[in-house]
């Protein structure tokens, strides 16, 4: 099987996405709808004011900007005229949103985000799945590997640093478990430790992905699914 170090990319992308964001108050940039605002609305508002017409209340959609503006849920640049802000901060149990019986709540930090977003113009963005991918400029932080550059940038925003570099034996064990579900044998570990070539790690990727155990490992989710679908 041809070499593909990109196998690890989805894992690293998931790691990047899971890292905490830096404090919004300390970030002078404008808020990003998909990153900062949509998660709040999706968690607390879209159930009753989203795309599901059967559950929608008050004929209000907050997932479409034009619909939200019609109802003055958001008045760009004017938080005091925005009905959503009034409802979020209301002390009246009949008016406050989300309603008490929804068992949902918006934190003070999330309310501040929504107020700031409206003050900045309440700009929506389409969901990332509908946006054509564009190659992002590499962060200028001295990292040679593009993935490392983005990881380091995300860590820096969160006030974190990279973990110490793992030993070669640890790297091989992680790689082998990820690709085959099996730990490396002592002989495989010794061979890797003795290999001082610059592409020693890439050669291990090739070796493991050429193994039948790799195919077995990749087939496990499908085998699990097929078993779950079998009649009792």
C-alpha cells in the first residue's frame, strides 16, 4: 500500500478542534458565527426555533438570518432592540428563554457572546459543510510541518504548550495500536530503535498499513455494525 502519513491527519484535526478556545474577552477579533455563536444557538434555541418545522414555535427560525431579522430576534448593532437579548435576560418565567421547562440554560459568558455578536452586526456564516474548502495560510510560528504549525497556533491561543516529545518506542506503540490494534513485537521495536534514517517513522507506517492486521482493524466498525443489524 502506498505511503500515506496523512492517515493521522483526521486524528490531529480532531485534537485541534477539541482544544479550548482562548478567552473571547482577550481576543480583539470579531466573533465568528460558526465557531462562537452557532454552538450556543444550536444547543439552546434551534430545538424550538430551528429547521424542524414540527417542533418550531412562534414561527421563528434562528438558523436563518433573514427569518430571525423579520421577527427582530436580532437587530444588528442594537442589542437593546433585539428580542432575543430581552428574553435571555428576562426575570419573567413566562418570557425568559430558554424556558425553564426546557432544562436548557445559557451561561453568563454565552449571553455576553450573543450581545457582542449582535453589537458587531449579527453576521451569519453558512455551515462549514456548505463552504468550498480554502487552503488556510500557514501560521508563522517556525514549525516545519503544516499540521504542527496549526496545532502550535491553537495551543498558543489557549495558553498551552506542546507536550514533551515521546520516545521512539512510545511512538511505535501508539502507531501500531492505532493502525492494527496490536502492540509491536520486541523485534519490531528493536528494529525501529536501530533505524536512524530520517524516514524511519514513515517506513513503519508503510509496514503496518501493508499488514493484514491493518485491514482487520479498519473493518472492525463495519463488522460491529453488521452484528448490530442482525435480527435477534
